[in-house]
């Protein structure tokens, strides 16, 4: 397995982690979670769901999110980026 393949596998795993985390926090089927999920585009992403997402991220990362991180959690990419930054 090449280094590039390992990196892609890692990205896929990170994406799967974000999908699972968001699906559970939003109470939706993982099949409907994709790169387009966001606080503005997803009706299930209300203030309570946002709180559940933050709590799930804190549990996953093993630390509290900073206030800036809490407000930056706005879409699939931001969740994925937080997971990836802490897994590297």
C-alpha cells in the first residue's frame, strides 16, 4: 500500500466518522448525510442538534471545543476538518 493510498483511506475514514457523528446527532439516516449537510440547508440541524453535534465532537476528540470551534461547526466540512485535525 502506497503512502498516497493510505492518505486516501484516512480521508475516507475521516469522512465516514463525520457522516456517523452527524447522522447520530441530527437523528437522520447516514445515507442522507453528505458534503451538502449544513446548518442552513438541513432542517434537522436546529439549536438542539447543534448542541448534540458539539457534544459528540468533544467526546470523539477527548477535549472541550473552544468557543471559536463551537461557532465554526456549520457544515459537513467543518465537522470533518475538526475530526481530521485532531486525528493527525
